C-alpha cells in the first residue's frame, strides 16, 4: 500500500489543457471516487496516473517514488499500479485462473495466490472456466482479481460498473468495496454516477474544469458542498433566491433555517421537504405525480402560489396524484452567498 499524490498536474491533448493544476491525495488504504461530468478531466487523470498519457507540468508520486514529472516518466508496467477497465478486457482464450495470474511469476501462480484472489472476489472454484462462460459482473470480478494479483500500490478503476444492470451494479459495488478493504488496497474509482461515488467511497473528489472543486467524505460532499456548483451536481436539489435575516430565509416553501446571511441562494434537498395534510401547517400544494422507486418515492408537487418542487419520501405514500397537501422544510438548508456561486452548465445536475 502507498499514498498516491497528484501535485499541480497540467495535462491535455492540444493547446488547451484538460487538467489545469489538479491537486489530489489518495490516502493509503482508502477508496477515493473521482466524480464529475463528461469533459471534466476524469479520464485524462486516470490515463496520467496509469502512465498512458504524459503530463505537461506538476508531479505524480506513489509513496516516495515519483512516477511522472516534467523530466520523469515511469512506464506503465513499472508503476506498481493495477487497472480495472470498463469492460474487464479479459483475454478470451485464457481461463479465469490464467487471466488472474497473467503477469505473475510461475512460482506466484503455483503458491495459491490465484485461488486466494478468486475467493476474495467471490469466484472460488471458477478458475477453469473461460471468460465467455461468465456474466458481465463475474468478468468484472475477474478483472479486479487480476489487478490485485501483483499487489499494486494503487488500483485504478475506470467506471467498472457502467455496463451492468442496476441490481447487479449495486451488488458488485458492495462486493468490490469489501474485496478492496480485505486486500488493504489503495484505490481510485473514476465515475460520473453520484450514487455510486457516495455509496462506495471513503472520500469523494468532485472534478470541475480540470481541478478538484471539493474533496471530502461522502457525507461532507453531499451535506456540506463547497459551493453551489458542487451542490447541484451531487444529488437532487431545489434552489431559491433569498436574503435571510436572523438565520431565516423566506422561500416559496415557507420560512427555512439557513447557515448564513445576505443575498444569495438557498439549497433544499427533496428529502427535507415534508408532506402534511391539507389542513395542517405549511405551504399549500397539489401532488402532480408520484415516481415510485421501490425503496422510496419522489412526489412531484405544484405550489399554490409558486414553482414546481419535489419531495423524497420513504415508507407508505402520504398522498397520491391530485391530492392537496401542505409542505414545509425540515432542518437547516445550505445557503450560498451571491458572491460565491461558481455554477457552470457542465456541473448542473438534471432535475
């Protein structure tokens, strides 16, 4: 295990750089998710770390070893970095065991390492099968075992769950997280999926325009986003212009407790919007639709004197389409002063 450090890295493909002085530290033994929209620099960062793309400036180091700098470039095969690509990229003519053991010495292949790794990823007894006999999720497990086989300093994962169906994707995420923890590996997961990043990572790095906009725990990034751009990208949200006084903002959802003052933007998460009966307290609204997700539901609402809003509810649905209700906001909301709102279209999250 080693600590991976990216220090002021600049890299790109033409005159305009994609990475613009990016800083990132991946602590030893942690899984860090690099989250961002298309074009923010995720893939370029992964290629620089793997040694597949040169940097123009800055430094990449693994422990005490500099892997990339202006005058240094350690080739990919000597970096001590494992790579799990999107589609697994297994050798179709080799068995599962030979895929996992590819690149290991003969002694390493014979000492039980391959069998141990297959058990670690939940594929004990699959060594003699061919890749074509495996499901997509099983192939990704083999790819992870192959990446872990040489005991690399860092494992890089390039959206490894993107081609799987939702149920399998969730199961495999949990199993991969468990396997990485059991092996003690340091890992970096590149993804554009907010749920995936928040659900599996120890730390989340949100990329915007080639730099890290925020690095923190999933709870910090979601609950205390660094700015409005990060807040809108990481999770669903509604925003309202306001000028709070004495810690209370007047919004279309009624009075909302906030953590700031002056003119700016109040951000409310759908799970904060509470639904009550038509005769209760709160702002009147009408349910326009209900989107059922199984574990919870999104209730779409039209305020009597305002915009459309959303509520995320668990358990029995309190109302159905066409019902009149009252809505209010529970708990404090995030407030972003007008002077501190770097929102770009690339970071905007679809509502």
